[in-house]
C-alpha cells in the first residue's frame, strides 16, 4: 500500500462555449468544447493524524486567493469520496499551483479531480472511471472534464462529456490578469445583458449547440480554421465587467495571434497561434507590453498519477 500519491491535473480552455437561456432554477444549459492544456496543478496526498493543507504557488499567483481551510475544493473532494467509500482517517494535502485562480481555467476543478484520483490510488479503492466521474460531477461542472482531459464536448452543465477527435497539437498563449472574475457574476451579467437587449438580439436558445465547424477544424488539426470559429457567449459579459480585456484581445491580435478568446468566464485571454515559434514571438511581444504571459499546448491528458 502506498503512503503518498501525487496527481497532476491540467487547466482547460473552452474553444466554444454556448450558454442557453437561464431556467427558473438558475441553471444555464451549456454546449461547450473543452481542451485540456499543458498548464498543471499537482496535488499530493499523504495519510496523516490530522488534516492539513500546504500550498505552493507559481510567482504569478497570489496564494492569498486560495482558501486553505474547509473552503478549499480539495477538502470538499475528500469529503465526497469519503462519503462514497466509507473511508475514515485524515490526509495531508499539498497543492503545487500553476493554474491561475479564478481565471476561467478551472484550476479549482483540476485540484478536485486530482484529489479524487489521488484518494482512489492511495486507499486502493479501485473506483472505476464512471464512479469517479459521478463524484466529480457532484463537485462542479468542470470537474469531470479535469478527470478526462483531451478535447471533449460538454453538455448539460458541461459535465455530460463525449470525447472529440482532434489531430495534432494546438499552440496557445495565455494573457493572465491580476484580479480574478467570479463565474456566477459573469453569468449574472450575461442574463442582465440578454434582458436589456431582449428587443434587439435573438433570444438565447433553450439548448445551445456547438458549431460543427469547430469540430471539423479540430479533426483537421488546422489552427487557422479553428481560429475562425472560436466562440464564447461569456466573453461579452466578461468584457463588460473587465473592460481592460478588450485592449488585451486587441494587443494579441495586432501582435500576430490567429485569434483571441476570453477563457471560460475569464479573465484569462487565450490566443491561438500557428505554431511554437509564433507562440514564442507573441509571448515576447505581449510581455514587453507588461502582460503576464504563459505558453501552453493542447490537448493534453486528464488527471493522472505522477508519483506514488
Ligand atoms: P471555472 O473556470 O471552473 O469557473 P475558475 O478557474 O475561474 O473556475 P478557480 O481557480 O477554480 O476559478 O477558483 C474559483 C474560486 O474557488 C476561487 O476564487 C477560490 O476562492 C475558490 N477555491 C477553492 N478551492 C480552490 C483551489 N484548490 N484552487 C483555486 N481556487 C479555489
């Protein structure tokens, strides 16, 4: 039996994010295309006498933004998997964080997925993929994708997943923001925007659908084609809440990106470029303009055990 397990889980971006009309219960039906990219959090669990959490963050992350008590989603993941397995005891949790916090890249979800997988391995409970998926869905809409990785279409709350065929590697340049955006606030702003413009925009669909062109571009492995069809319904409300993001988008596109898109609920902006050289050039250019910039590629694997 192992006593320590480390799991690595990736950030995501949404290549397409269609948000349907809000229902009476506040639920927004989604149709989205996720891609896991090479920016990771590592979660290490060790059996312990008392629970604890240690956090180590990349220099562009403010550790103060991450709850270290029961509010941390890693602890919620521990509770959920304990309830399912009937397992008692405590764990020491270490999180090595490189995914921006509240950046629209599902960093918390990655930590939750990593914690579930690490527990399963540490305790030898052998929960199958389906059981882990159902626990993940209890923790949040993006958590099942963090387990799965690759490129996938998500419907429902984003948690009903089917893998999408993608050829080759796509190159991304990420412009980070200092302050995060709250996902519920961005959805609320979208609802207000739709209400304000009820007479001049088409009504939001009850069930949104992914543009077929996105899936074709992924199958072809063609970044130029994909750039034409990146789409995010949350981009307009995110720009409304953070008007400075429009300048970031413009700066990246002027500097040679094929396209830029707000990642999920933002405020990270993801630029798609043609290849690794173009990514480096764009990184240099945006960094000179005082942006914090990271390069990443996708698709990459979902959560996996890296030690233990
Ligand atoms: P998504 O794209 O899934 O909407 P996000 O990437 O915008 O999420 P997260 O980084 O997941 O946002 O964080 C959202 C909030 O969750 C944070 O503001 C933070 O207070 C809280 N949180 C709880 N646990 C964690 C964790 N392990 N890592 C990051 N944030 C966490």
